[in-house]
């Protein structure tokens, strides 16, 4: 079976020899747009809003532009803990930038 979109969800799964696999209580389903299929400029308005909120150097803007889609994908698909590790590997971006990014991603999730 092929999925049309990627989703995050919680589910209770019952494994038993008698009844096979049963999935129960599926909840918290959130659709995640295919981030890899975004055109290079489709995320620019979102990134420009982030730039507007922050005072970044030209180098910091370039770093954020370079890593933005990867960070966003990591946040939505792998969670905040993995996002934090990936973000920490990018030298030159500070804590305030990270907070604004997470806030932006959370608002995207609510609106999307």
C-alpha cells in the first residue's frame, strides 16, 4: 500500500497469536505535506517571516536558508529532540533563531 501523504499519529497496536495484528485507538493524526517536493522558492515567504523576526548577519541568513528545509523536515518527521541535535551541528546559529524556528514550525502545524 502506498501512502498519499505522510502523517504523524498515535495508535495502540495489539499483537496476539490468536487474532493477528489489530490497530486500535488511532488518534492525533496530523498530515505532513511532502517537504521534499517543495520547490526551492516555495518556502521563501516562511523564511522571510523568520528573517523579519530576527537580526541575522548575511552569513547566518545563508546558513538558515541552506538548512531550513532539512530542519523543518526533521522537526515534523523525527521530532524536536532529533531537530535539536541537527540544529546543534550547525555552527553559527543561536538559541533565539532556534526558538523562532520552532515557533514557526508549530504555527505551521496548527494552520496546516
